[in-house]
C-alpha cells in the first residue's frame, strides 16, 4: 500500500514516442517551418460557427465544403443526438447549418464540395424552414 494515497502502487510503463506519419526529411522540414510560425498571418478560422437564417428572405453566399456531424439537444426528450450539418466557407470562415431540410436539399441536389451557392430562407411551414439553394457562377 502507498502510504500517501492509501492505495495499491501503480506501475507506470514508459510511453512510446508519438508516431509521425511521414519520412524523416519531411518531418525535419516541418520542424524548421514551425520555428517561423510567428511570421505567418492568419488566413482562415477552421472552427465552424453556426449560421442561422431567422427571417424569410435572409440569405448567405458561400462555398459548400461538405458535411459534419454535430450534437444537438432533442427539444422533446432533452437527449443529445447527432445530426449532419452542411459546411460552407463564408467570408474566410467556416459556417455550418444543421437544418434537416437544408441538409437534405444539398444532398438531393448533389452539390459537390467546392461549389459556390446562395442559401436563402424562403418560408416557414409549421416548425419547418424551407430553403432555396442557388448555384453561383
């Protein structure tokens, strides 16, 4: 028994080094580049923010960049559940929207990642928001 914690001693195994998935030359180049990070300027924030369209007629323009899972609280049960959200690049930031109709419309239309679109909140029917998605050129 350990006299301090009153529990059995724990045997700690030495940890193996973190594996790096690249060759030594590429890793060495990254180490060198990391020394110059203070000179770099921010380009884009990769942490997604939720974009909500509150009133019919509101819209945003963005580049569709795929889907991601997000956790939401079920309003009826209070349970956490996972839903898919559409991801868009908007004004040098990543925005997401998990509206079921919007996500399904993007999938149904077969919009490819990298496609510029305009998303408009058209109307609300009951609790369901209806969106239009327009391709931009």
